[in-house]
């Protein structure tokens, strides 16, 4: 049985779909708290079950007969360590063959604040003796579409200097996860995953080309970026994490090699094509 945690979320859902292209639905279990959003999968014979990282009994129940598990990192940064320890404890009680954990690029060495809980989770899996592969995902390219409208109006700000960021689409990370779970990965594998990279100045220039206007990039200090984001209404803690991650990008912690392309057996979706499509749909006049 393939068990997917976080299947109610954007990445997990895509992994379920990628798995259904590879294995029978009767061998796939999709889990999360909001199982109501998985009704269509149940209709397609996927085993839909509730699992909550705060509820160890639910975790033991969904993992009991698991052969291969996708462990999607949780979204609650305050509770993440306890929640992930609960997931690892439940996995350690099983005879699971392989667990794939969605970590972050260079988790073991990165000094980004966001990397700390991922590095800790990687250590938990190791300490518990759970056979696992690490899917160290870079940024989601999808998220760069969320700020396009504002950036084409006011320009882009950041603190990543000339650091290169190597994002990929959730769809590409999801397909890579399905491939890793179905034979592409083996215990001990570490995949540093991301697509072709850009500096923020290159990204701003490409957005400008796609939008037909100049989009400038302004590099700020980490405190200045944090302050500007807070001023724009972003909660202080999140603003700090965003600015710290951009500092990490400047130091090279969000750069990747060709692991994603090798796992996929094809090139990742190019960021330039993604940005042009996103600008077209973001700036398209409403019909
Ligand atoms: N690489 C990046 O750029 C990037 C960006 C943002 C996040 N991330 C990380 O990547 C993960 C997946 O991304 P995504 O886009 O799929 O996020 P998402 O759409 O917000 O999905 C998060 C998933 O985590 C599940 N989850 C959260 N807390 C849980 C809990 N206590 N028990 C069980 N499940 C829980 C949610 O399920 P329910 O709510 O149904 O329980 C949901 O399925 C995120 O959780 C986050 O750790 C990465």
C-alpha cells in the first residue's frame, strides 16, 4: 500500500495523481485532516483516510499496513517538531519499506531558519531507523506567480543579491516523488531537487519582457526587506522567514543541480515558460 500524507494539500494531491498513473488505485491511500476534499479520489477507489499529525492513533492506523509512504512536511511551524516526531514514531512501529520525506534544499548544511525543522526531521528518521529517501525540494515556482501583479506595477524587492534560486513546479516535484516511491529511490538516497535557476534580477527582467514593461529588482538588507513586508501587511514572523530565506538564497542554499531532471528522466518545466504563461493569465483582461 502507498500512503500519502498531506494528500488534501496541493503537493500531496498531485503526488496521488502521479501515483495513479503508475499503480492501481486500490494500492493508494490518501490521507489528511480535511478528508472531505478527497471525495473524488474515494470515488476512484483510492482509500481515503483521516490522519492528523497531532493524533498518534490516527497515524498508527493509516501506516499499519503501509509499504511506501510519502511524508509531507506539516504547515504549522510552531508545532512542526512534535508533529513530525509523532509521524516518525508511528512509522517506526511498522515494517514500511520506504518513506519519502519532503525536506528543503541542503537541509543538513543550510543556515536558513526554515531548514532547521527539516534537518531535525531528517535526523529523527535516521535515529528511528526508518528506511527513507530525502526529497529536498527547492522553492515552488508556482508561488512566484502570486506576486506577479504587484511586481509588474511596483517592481520586485528581495535580499538575495546575485544568489541563484532553482525552483520547480509542484507538478514536477510531485512526479519526482511518485517516481522515487515507485522504484526511482532507495533507502539512503538524498535528492536535491530544483529546476533551472535565476537571480531575482533575471526573474524581474523576464517578468518585464513578458509584461511588455520594465520591472526593476531592488536588493534590500534583510532588516529593510522584513520591515517593508511587515508594512505591506505580512505578519512579522512570516516576513522574517521570507527575508531570512532570501538571505539564504544569496548564500546559495536555494540552488540545485540536476537531481530533479535525472529523477524525472526529462527536463523540469523551464521557469521562463512558466513566468510567461503566468504573466499572460495574471494580466489578461477579464472577459
Ligand atoms: N517548497 C516550497 O516552496 C514550499 C512552500 C510552502 C510550503 N512548503 C512545504 O511543503 C508542504 C506541502 O506543500 P503544499 O503546497 O502541498 O501545502 P498545502 O497545500 O498547504 O498542504 C499542506 C498539507 O499538510 C497537511 N497538514 C498540515 N498539518 C497537518 C496535520 N496536523 N496533520 C495532518 N496533515 C497536516 C494538510 O492537510 P490537512 O489540512 O487536510 O490536514 C495539507 O494536506 C507544506 O506542508 C510545507 O511544509 C514548501
